C-alpha cells in the first residue's frame, strides 16, 4: 500500500514537506482505535529469538529508528506501533534552533538516497523532555545530543553536559554526535584530543548520576583508518559503552544521479543505499581491530533484511534505519525482523 499509493503522493511534495505531512498524518490517525488495530496487525511482529542484550539494556528486537526522524520526541508512541526495538531522538541541543534555511532536504530517487543539511533543527532539549514525561510507550529511547551552532568548539562540552543533565531521567542511553557535516566545524571535535576530552567530561558527569546510562559515540563514514584507530583507542580509554557507525557522508563519488544535478543541491550529508558499503566497512574495521571490545550500532543503507544481516555479521550488535523507511515504507521493520529470524533459525 505504501509503495503503490502513499509513496507516489509523498514524492510529489518536496522532501521536507512530505516529512511534515507524514508527521501530521501519523500523529492525527495512529491513535484512532480502528487505525491502531490495523497498524498492529500490519506491522507487528516479535519473536524471542530477536531479543538482544546490549550495553546492559534488553532490546525486544535489534532494529531501531535512527536519529533525525523524530528529533523532538513528538512521535514516540506512534512509531513504537511500527515494531521498532528502540527509537533514537535528536539531535537535541540546549537552545532551540531553526537549523539551516530551506530547502535543506532532498531526494535522489535514482540512488534511493537523501541529501540533507538540516543543521540540528530542533525545539531544544527542554521541550523534548516535556514530551518524554508524557509518553506511554515503554520502548527503549536513545538521546542523541549535540551543540548549538553558536557555541564555539572550545565551549562545546557545556552544551553536551546540559543536554545530558536534562535528558538523563527520561532516556535509556545517550549518543554524543560530533559527526554531522551540517554544523560548521562540528566534525573538528572528532579529532583525537578534543574528542577524548569531550567524552571524558560526558562520562564523568554520567558516572556521577545515581543510575548512569550507556554513552555511545556517533562517527562519520569519512574517517580514515588512522582516525578509526584513534576512535578505538578513545573508546577504550574513556570507557564509553559503544559506537554508532555511521552518520551521513560528504562523499558523493558513488552516486548515479547526474553530477550537475547533485552539485546544484549544494552542501549536505548523503544517506541511503550509497552509504551501505562504507558503513559496513567501518563496522567491520572497528570490530576486527578492537577485537569486538565494544558494541557497535550499524546504520547506513539498510533497505532489507539482507542489508541488516550484513551489518550484524560485520560486527554490529544492533541496527538502525531511516532512509530505507522513506523508500521502502513502514513494512521495512517487519520484513527485516522476519528475515533475521529465518536467517538465524537456519
């Protein structure tokens, strides 16, 4: 139904208009008793063999919704109906910010990809907390945190600590995002010295809490092997709990869409099928070079159960989807979970 009816309608709108339309439609219809029952019937699928215990948390299945879709925690209860094992909100910043001026989100249908330069648009962490307090779903929630655009890198830790303090009682794990290409100079924080300092401060503050939460680092796919070696060292030295691999890429060399058309879109990170291979390479490198010393959440180019299995067999413990859901529809999660069960049962 999604591919034959809803997707053609949505793809006639701009990518961001379609996103807002989908949000509104979901918010206004999913909680109707008849629709709720239909959603659960269509998309509900769980099995004990899908359960995973990762960084001390019990996941009902290993398929999550990546950060960026529900930045402000507006659709947690509704998205939970689609069968995710966990949802990651954010990226959230201390102060609300509008992000970059539109247009800032684009589809590349020929590549089944997206280009975005959203720029951490969100309503601020305090507004998200108000919604989290009211949620009904017991689904595991991750809090992806970042810094405001106006905060200089030398003061970045204060923004991350503010978000950690605000969210701590309401999420199950944290993700330190220093890998978005859409906030000026943010990726400079991935360099070894500033990253080690930032993670140490976040870990120290977290450990002071009565119930510390797992801390993960989200990294870019564009890092060199030497930089990935630094990531492994930093994770071990700071004793954070894991890595999310990967964010969007600034590399456009693998796209089939006309280069002139892509260039005309301007700056932005690319996600979708084109990211799948590199994301899996990063996962495999981290897992093998570290001796599987920490859990990895695999994200990037997951459009099928086969794609998810590749990530898991490369060394990921969990996976996340985003662009795949835009192109394949909400049935993707069920298809992945059924495929995982069949694969591991054989």
